C-alpha cells in the first residue's frame, strides 16, 4: 500500500481514545478470535508442530487487523485496512530485500518453516548505552565477526564530552552525526566498509543528521524504528517512516507483543503478534520484527515467549512472504553461561519456525557497553546449527536447554556478567581469557544438550 494513503488515514480515520482502542476493541476482539479459531498454548511443546493451528492463527491475526486497524495516538485516529487491501498487499511481497553494497552486499530472504538455508544474522550492540570512547571499538569487534551479516543497532550515545544529551537539542544533532560517522568507521576498520548498518538516531528529526552516503548511514542501510504495543503508532513513528520512504532505504520496524498485556495470555498475544507483523508491513517495513516480551518476566526467553515466537513465525512463514526476524532479550547478562543458554533456546525455536535472528542482549542492561561480540559469534553458530533440525527434534532440544535456566529468570538475581570493556582487550579487540573460557564452557554445554556446534 502507498504510504501516502496510510498517512492520510492517520489524519482522517475514525476517532477514538487510546483506552477504548485497547480495551473495548483490541482486547475484546482478540478474546473472541482465540475462541473462534481455537488457539491453544501447549506448554509441553515449546516448538509447535501443529500446522493446522498455525494456519488458524494466521487467519485470526489477519481478521484482527481488519477489525482493529492501527491506532495513531497523536491524532486519535484509527488507520483502517479492508481484508481485500490486506490480501492484495500480502500477495505483492517479493520475499527478499538487498542491503549493503559491494563485497558486503547481503540478500535477506523470507524463510520457510524448517528451512535448511542459514538465517540472516543481525549482530551488534542491540541499542546498549555506549560511551563515546568505546563506541567504534565496540562495533568494530562485532563487524569483525564473519558470521554477522548486518551490524545491528550500534548503540546509544547518552552523553558527549561528559555532558548529558538532551533530546531535541543541538547536542543531540551532533550525537546523531557522530553516530553515523562512528558506525561507518567501525565497519571500515573491520575491513567491511560497505557492510549494512541497521541503525537509527535517538530522535526522529535527527535521522537526517546521521545520513550520509560518504561517512554515515546510507540508502543501502536498513533504518530502524520501534512502534508502540499493541498496534499503535504516533507522530514520531510516522515521521520516521515518511523520511525512510523518501530516502528509499530498507525499513526495519520492530514491536514487542506483551504476553499478559491487552492481548491476554500467550494465545491472544500470538494473534496480536501476527496482526502486528502484517501491520508493520502495511506501514512500509521490508524487515518487520518482533520481540516476544512477557509482562511478568520482562524478557523474551521464558517458556511462553519461546512458544509464541515459534507459532507466530510459523503462521507468517506458511502464509506470507514476509521477511521476519526475532530479537533475543535474556535475563542473564553477557559474560555468563546462562546468557548463552537463554538466547540459544529462543534462537533454535525461531530459526526452525522460519525466522531470521537478531543478536542478543540482557533485557535489563545496566551501564555502558553491556554486550559481547563473542557471545554474538556463538549466537550465530547456534542459528546455523538450528537449520539441521525439524520442529519435533528442535522441541526436544529447546526443552532441555530451557530446563537448565528456567529457575533463574528473575532479572534481579540472574547472572550479571561484565561489560565489553572487561570482556575484551581494547587494544587487540580479542576476548579476554576468562570470557573465552565462558564461551567454550557454554558451547560445550550446548553440545552436550544436542546442538551440533562445530569445534
């Protein structure tokens, strides 16, 4: 659908209030659809194998979007789409998008259920707070990882020269410029000057500031944004999309369906997540993404989130050509074995279900540079190994991995780990000995649980 028409509908659609949209429309309709389409969460099968149910799930999600539309919180208008418009849009999807350029060109593809092709690996700091002195080295270490296809969300600069950045200020524009410069410099220092960088400025008006074909984010770089759960946008979201559309770059739109929120339990939230995937595509996303959050655990590797990721990606993979991906927010921090176990369980479930995967981080990062390129290496290795499984085999392995950490999901007591500055030698950008031992320990553990990781 033409984005100009979407913009018009955000100004002319039916008027409503946010609480009415969420409670009277979305929550009510979702509950009805769960019953009508018989969507059931099966805790004994963390990786779903019921094709009929996921097809019903897709039908329920498509129906939900046609009834609710997308609510614009700024205009208090509902952006509506007819079922025919949704069908026409989905039938026109190409199933692939090209990012990067030169030797660093990558084609990101729609994946099918139990697809033997490797997933695209989005690897990077995943929007961790990052200090100015370490930003380039942090991202260079990720770009050096050969299995990483796209540098993922290079990080947030919260201060410059010791001064906190106030949103909308001149200093925030300077930060956006440096964000573009530093990200490109990191890729160049890693020997991958044309590597796709999936990034965004902190504020919508600063998107222009970080854009430059010469030194910053280019047209070949996917530009990222996060929309509001559930099925909501605002003027900031629409402004970003309008700019990205005019620039002509690939667009990455992410959302976090909230289990225990307005969609209800995992069944209803799965219906909302399918509707969200379609909605993001209608808004212009070439690369729609979900992070299946749980309102209680505040992360993405609990049992219900893993199940949701599987059924939603299977539903979308079987019925569309959407190019999907899944984020991985863990209870444990990088630098711990539990962090690796958590992201591995979700990655296996997502990959075998038809998703590409976005590199992990702690759900509650504290301080700067709270992530690890070496853990991203293991993450990529796990993602590739997962292509060897069918869903039945993947289910057994995911359950074994989950059993190893299921009693340690509390964010306050989960292993803390260490920041990049302590996990790596900042001069050589090699992992510290202790961190390398953690990587080896995690890898050995995963192999003992059935993952066919290479030595």
